[in-house]
């Protein structure tokens, strides 16, 4: 993840446009995903199955990816990868713990425990130490 973000942040800097770098990254991802799809041995869903998928599921993940990735590509050249990536990762983990606790997206419920809270606190302290300038 850090390498990918670093490459694309550098692309955005060289192009002078972080959003354009995100678009390039997503088109390349699409290309490689289609190539992979051509070689996996899995049947496509039926039209009836496709029609049962709620409309928001077709777009929500892409929207969140576009916003999140664009922000990362924009912020890395300004903050530095060593500063930005720990914030990004702890944000992901905090949201994962909350989503698991609440059972979002029809996922199994995994209650927040004292161990998880202590782990998140340790992560935040670790980020503070990583980003502390001496």
C-alpha cells in the first residue's frame, strides 16, 4: 500500500494534479482487473442475480475509493509518506473496529473489547512517536 501510494503521489506531483494521478491509477487497476477476470475460472452472475444488488453497492465503494485515494495522493507530497501512511492506516483500523462492532455491511458482529481499545490506543501512541520530530 505504501509503495502504491508513493508511486501515485509522485505521479500526481509530476503531473501537477493528484486527481489525475488517481484517475490514471484507477484506469490501470481496471485494466489489470479485467485481465485477471479473463483468466479466473469463475462463472458470471445471472442477470436475475445482478438485478438484486442494491444500486448503492454499485457506486459506494468506488466513490469512497476515489475520495480516499485522491486525498492520499494529494497529502503524501505535502506531509511525507512516513507521516501520512500511519494516519491513514490507523483511520482504517478504527473504522474497521467500529464497523465490526456495529455489524455494518452484513458482516459478523465483533464487539469492541478492552483489548481492542488498548490496541487502538497503542497505535495512536505509536503514530505520535513515529511523527514526533526530535
